[in-house]
């Protein structure tokens, strides 16, 4: 008779300790850059989030609920008392609850949870066996905000603001034109190298998030303006960097300058609501869809990995269709008609009591192109 084999029970997994996590933060951050191809700004955001969590754990070990923000996070060293703490699911829930008590937004807490989940998933993929504290954590529900965009008339007014008699004005005009013509992110714009412009083919080679490359076509006017900038303006700014757009000293243009310039141009042309470079990106996508472009094409032009990200612009169209239906369908005449919302105006307030305008007045305020929608 064959002797019965003896089976050993598998030892239950334990949660990771804080010291275990600290040892692997730097390799994980390196992998985000080298393997996943995340941008430096994204990795820095994760760095700050992990630093905030470590500080929370330190204060938890000291039984002090008064964490202070870290200005220069790292090195990833914690006290012996904090390092012995296990990071459990309850710890993660307590951290999220503490963030909510500090007034952090759902978007901030979702990003911090994503960073912690990424760290522990990477540790498990590296061969460490432990109970993942973020495995069953639920992301905070994020409120949906419809994008702010400009009407076609507003976009034309904005593009005409820069002073074409100065070098800086001609450069800024080219910047505004590219933001609207190609739907660029501001970080993509300021990092555009000279070789990105293929004016013979009328294309712009753009490196977006995660170093993903995409080709964006330029219309004739944008091509002509960019060509004149490269031939007549940029050489006179004495460039000292390989980027297309340079400042008055020849160095690379900053994102902050572009933000300030776009905001000032919006005020100068009478746009009452605040706008940013991303407003022109939203306008680019919205106007393409309103002109009949399909969602997949707009996704490729914007460089979105997931088409669900692009679908936010279909909600803008839905708001406008609802307004058109309530304004012009004959059966809607039984009650107060609902006006088509203006750009940046909630559909629920257009032509409603308290908005200061009935359907006729609200309809009269519409732009000749008839665009409208809500914004964030």
C-alpha cells in the first residue's frame, strides 16, 4: 500500500510593510519612465502622491493626524516604527478618508489611489508575494464635466488678437493657429522640434502622452503661417534650442507663457469666461464633430488611447440637439421653449426663468454658426 502523501497547507499571504514598499519605490518610478513611457510630469505627480502617503503613515505611527506637505520628497526612508506597519486594505481606506477630510477632490484621491495600486501591482509582478491592499479598493466617483469650447466666431476673433507688426505677435499668432488647427496639448506645442513640421506634405508629427506619436494634418492657412514664422520670425529671435517656438532670448518657450498669452488674448477679444490652451483643443474636437467627422478619426487626431475619452464631446452635441428640439419642434410650443445653449452656458439655464432671456432672446444671442454647449 502506497503511503499517503503529506500535503502542507499554503501559508496565508500577509500585507506588505511600509519598509518593503519603500525599498522598491525608486525602481518602480524608473519603470514608469523606461517601460511604460509615462511623461516626466506624470511620474513627478506619482512621486508627490507616494510622498504624501508615506507622510501619512509616519504620522499614523506617531498617532499624529496633522500631516504636513513634503516640498522635496525622498529619499524613501521612514522611521523604524513606521516601517514595521503593515499596509492593509483598512490602511488604504483610512488614507482616502483622511484625504477627503482634508478637502481633497475626488480626482486627486483617484490619482493617488492609482499610484498606490500601480506600485503594489508592480511589486507583485516583480515576484513578491503579499496581500495587495489596493486589490479591492474602489475608485472615487468622478463628476462629469463637459469641456469648455469656443464658437467658430469666437475662435476667429481669438486668432486675430496678436499684433502682427511685432515678432512676438507673429509668433503668438502662429501658436494660436496651431493649437486650434491641430488640437495640440500645450506640452506638445512647446516641445515640438523643428523636424516635426513636414510642410511639403502638410503634416505635423506630434509626440503626445507616453511618447506616442501621431500625424496631424494642417490646413493651408496654418501651413502658410507656420512657414512664414520659420523663415521670417524664428531666425530673428536668435534660437538657441531645437524647438520650433522660442522666446525673445532664443530659449524654449514655457507652458506658463502660452497659458498667460491665451488667457490674455481671450480677454482682449471679449470672451467673458476664462480660457486656456486646452480650450482650443476642445474647440478643435467639437467643431470637427459638428462638421461631420466620425468619432474614431477625432480620437486619432487628438491622440486618445481610449475612444471613451473622446466620447465626452458627443455629450456636448447632445446638449445642443436637446436645445434645438425644444426650440423648434411644434409640440414644444405648449410650454416654455428651451433655447439652444450658448458656448459655456448650461443647457438647463438657457431661456429659463431667472436667466434673463426667453427663447426668442436666447435664440437671438446665438452665433451665426449656431454652435453652443456646456463647458468645464
